[in-house]
């Protein structure tokens, strides 16, 4: 695993570990179609003085394919098992195993995103006027007035989050 992917993973765990960030990310995921890994990646890039390229969708295609093929199906299975897991310990253990697999799939997605964190691979240096707000908005397909508070919450937390040591 590269240094960048380890740093991104550490940053993502730290930022997402704040209850308000997890809540905001899940709202943006469930209500606005955002990918949480992409949101955390954009926050990490901004803290490093980088931003996704304007045509980032082309670079994100392989990561999005990974998420669609592996992460999202695992998440759907985990969520579907929730009612049964509350009543059956064996199902609860299965659900936990799927949750661990989902987390591993997300880590792989972040590793792939970290590979894009090089010039000419999908990121550019932030310029005056570039904001995290603008970068995140480009990654959220269906942002609405109802999800604006979640976006503001994520931006505030990301702006205050220190970068983990290298």
C-alpha cells in the first residue's frame, strides 16, 4: 500500500470517526447519491492543497465500477440483514462479517482514489477561488436544499480536521 493510500485511509477514518461527519456523509449518500469514499477523498485532497480535475468523472470510472460491483452489493446485503440480525445471533455474526468485507472494499476504493492524487492523474493544485464546497458539489449528483445542511456539516468538520502525521 502506498504512503498516499495509507494517509488517505488514516484521514478518512479520523474524519468519518466524528459522529456529525458520519451522519452528514450517510445523509449525502442516501439522499443525494454521493459516494462517501469520494467525499472523504475530496476533503483529503483539499487539506493537501489539491482538487479533483474538472473532468474527474473519467478518472473516477474505475473506482466507481469497483464500488458498484463490490462495495454497494455488500452494503445492500448488510442493510437487508439488519432486521433478522436483531433477532438471530447467527445472522448478526453474518452481518458483522459482511460489514467487515464492506469496509475492506471501501479501503480498496480509497486506495484506488489515492492513486489519482498525483498531477495529471486526476488532480490539480488548488487555485485562488477553488473551494472544498465547489469540489464536493461536483461529486454529489442530486444535492437538494434538504441535503445542504449535511454538506455544510461535512465542510466545517473537514476544515477543522488536522492532517494525520506523514
